[in-house]
C-alpha cells in the first residue's frame, strides 16, 4: 500500500486522533522553538563572530556529551504508559537517578576543563552551564504529559519561556554584552523551565512533587532497563558533539564556530521526526499488542515517510545551502557552506535511525540497540581523528555522514531483525 494511503488510514482512524492532537501541539512547540533558535542563533553568531561563537559551542558540546547520564531515566516514558497508577514512585525514583546523573556530569565536565589547558573564558562558561544542570532533573515531569498525550500546556509553556529568553539574548547582544551574559541567560532558562514544569504538574495534574517517593527496587530495574538508552544516548552525544571538541584541539575555536553553524542548520531538520516519533510511540507499542495488522501499517508508514523526508531535505539544503548561509549569517561564515552541504547528508541515516530505534524498543531487542549505536560512534571517533588533521572541519562532516549512514544497516546484520523487519515493515 502506498505511503499516502497508509497515512490516510493511520490518521483517519478514531483511536490515533489523540496522538495526532498531541503531535500537533508538540510540532507547534518545536517549530516555534526551532524558529526562535534559528533567528537567535544567527543573530548571536553574526554578532559574536566565528571565534566567540565557537567558544560557546565548544562548552555546550562538552556538557552535551557528559549529560548522557540523564538518560538513565530513559525508560520512564514507557513505564508511565504501562503503569500510570505508580506515577509517584516512578517520578520520585527517576528524579533521584537523574540528580545522580547530573552530579556525575558536573564532576566530569569541570574535571575535564581543569585537567586540560583551556582559556579563562571557556572555564567560566563551563561553570555557569554546570550550575544550570542542577535543575535539569525536573524535566522528567515532561514524560507525564507525553505519556498521557496532554501536551497542550507543556507546548504553550515551552514556547513562552523560549520566546522571552530569546528576546533577552538579542537585547543582551544589542547592548554590547559578550558571551558570558548569553551563558547566564541559558542558565536562567533552565531554572525557569524547571519551575514551570513543577507548576504545570501541580496545576494540570493536581499533584505535588512532595508526593513522589523513592523505590529502590524500581531504581535498579530502571537503570538495568536504561542500559540500551544510555548506550544510545552516549553514542548519539559522542557522534553529534565530539567532532567539535576534536576541531577545537586539532584546529581552533574559529573552525568550531564555522562548523557549529552548519551543524545547527542541519539539526533543526531532525526535530520534526523526533516529535512525531515521541508523540506516536505509545500508539505503536499498543498496536503491537492489540493488532498486528495496524502495527505493520504504522511501521511501514513511518519508515517510508522518514526516509523520504530525510532525502528531500538533504537535496534542498545542498542546493540552497550557500544562499541560506550568506543571507542569514553573512560573509564571515562562508567557510560553513561546504561543511553544511556535506553534513546535511547525515539526515537520512539519522531519521531512519530514529524509526529503527523505536522498532527495536517495541520488539525489545536490547542488544541490537546497543550494538547499532556503539559501533557507528566508534567509527565516528576514529574517522574524526583520521580526517580532521588532513581535511579540517570538512573531514569531521564526512565522519558524521558515514557513521550515521552505517547505523541502520548494522541492525540488518542480525537474522532475527531481518525476519521481523521484512515481515512486518516491508511486506505490508
């Protein structure tokens, strides 16, 4: 059955309508955030220039990699869907685990900054952003709204806060403030977000965080079940951010700034598939249990749609990348054009990887999840080390494209995956 027919059947049914509404709210929130991020980032980049923008991006990359310990709560979403009556113990335990992950993240980040020679500006930015991480555990509250497809208030809150913070960032740049004030605003944003999630939990669900309780047995189960999620998060963070760290040490912060612009212009296109997958994953999991035919239809629809989306966007960005960068960022970022035209071709493999990851979750194929995430990450690191000294930032872009494209094919090396995949996805 053609993809469009699948989509009409999928979204026309009555049962998925609540998932469609949830997806629309999430999409509105993420599209608005994406627009704000593009406008704010391009203005900040143009104002700071490649070097200072590279300093900020470099520290964000370090924290982005080490914050993977927050993924220890990665199965919380699934568990709330399955056991809504245990919400208080699930959230309380997840918060404690997330806080432990934050402490590890901060320790490793500051340890790296202090042990490896860095400029004073880099160290100060790192301290500010590390402080903000203390409020990150409260983001687990979002899982309640995702699991219950109640994303309206969550979307409105996220859009409102990001709009205000984006305006403040632009005002700070107009006032001649430097990169440190931007780091402070990022920290403020994290604090406000955490406070808002707590308020939403009280206002919408009439519950209090003080009703949460800790379950040691569930903590062990959560950590055990999250091993694939942590491996995937670790691998994804390394693949997405380690290139900027290598570029900083092999080249300089100016090269990081040029590369970061290409990465951010590519990453905005990853948001929509992620939103869709997050919003309809409960429908996919439930369909696997209730109706094999519907399950096959949904999987087939997703794989075709995601792959088509990735290829189309990659072609468009390759053709119009030069115009986009010159128009948005100016001549100072001309060096980002070639990087973007290569880096964007990681998108088809990445969005197809989102689908395959959800497929493996539904089939409970943990080992395959880990292997298909870790191997591309190892390849990415090796290619960065080999290619950056000879080809500069462009070599890092090629490393990303090759490693992301490899991931979907690793899964098919497993006979069990091939038999399930071809019977449930290709044959529909």
